[in-house]
């Protein structure tokens, strides 16, 4: 099935709707990145230019440029002799990703609590309200509900750190957050009540944040982010056999949703 790139509908979760891509290469970069994060392509699988060119109805050169950009994001790996591959996923990578993300997230969060005024609090309150509504639907086992929750989750976490005054901290934090989404989506396929679990953790962070209890709020945020790694270890989710099964389940779910839509 050919999926022509449409600039009206390729923003990833968390991007403002007016942040439109400026070129066809950027369009391909965004939609390919989104599809990798959403689990369309199996981790470690070889990427062939011609099939992707046909799938997205763009030239092989455009796909190659987009893949080169995704290498810098860590979503694709490149080898001069073997071409491009989808980045592997493993518990070791997930642990490293989370540890590094926390270095930036904690710094940005503490700065925001110290710097944030009424407008910042308003952003946090509004984002949490929208997130709570999405979490009420999350246990319905529908991919559309997860996509909405992922968007609201991104908005909430961005609101928490939005008064950080370091653009480099926020930029690299965003890259790591995007990487984490791959693992969140995989975790979601096995969690029994993801909405209830996520809401209780977010509520604790929210209450402590508004109370301006910086140390307690930070500890709650750290526990929340690390809990996904703990679940992955306990469930052995990132064993190669389970990754393949989870991706197969997700792709079947997408295909079924597409069939119902037509």
C-alpha cells in the first residue's frame, strides 16, 4: 500500500500543529521517524530504499536523506557496507536512555519549579486536566486512545519543564523523550491497566508540583520515569522473541483499525 506523504498529517506527538515541515526531506524524516517509533518496522531490521520510496511515494534520494537525519536521532543505524537498519531495542539501551533522560529532566524540572509563576502553573493545570481525560480512555485497548494519551502525556511533561531557561537542556531532553516513546508503546501492549497506573503516578507529580515541594516532586518524577524500566525487566518485555511478538500484535491492531475505518 502506497502512503504518499501528506504535510497536513505528519506532526509527531507533542509538536505544535503550526510546526509544518519545510521540505519533502523533512516530511519524509518526520513520517519515517513516526513510523519507527510507532513500531511499523521491527527493531534491527534492514531498511531497503526502494520499498520505502514506493511506500511513501518519494524518491530514493529523499528517503536516503531522511534516514541520514534519523541516524542522528538514534532511531536508525548506518553502516557503510550494510546500509541502514532500524535501531535495536534492549533493556540495556532502555536503562541507559532513562538514566540519561533523567539527568536533563530533573534539572529542567527543578529549574521550572523555582522559576515558574502563575502562567506556568496554569500550563501545568491545563495539561494535567487534558491528560487525565485521555487516561480515562487509555484502558480501552484501542490504538487511537494511546495516540491521544501519548500527545497529552508529552504536553504534560513539557509543561512541567517549560520554565527551564536552558535551550540545550530542553533540546536534548526532547530527543530522549522521543526515543522513550518507542519503549512506552511497547510497554503499553503488555500492561493490564496502563491508564490507571499512569494516572496515579501523574497525579502524585502534579500535586507535589503545585505545592512547590521541589524535592518530593522530583523524587516522584524520577520514580515515574524509572517505573517503565522496572516493568520491562519484570515482564522480560525486551527479550528478542517478545519484542517481535509485541510488534506483530501492534501491526495487526493497526491493520484491523484501518480495515474498520474503511
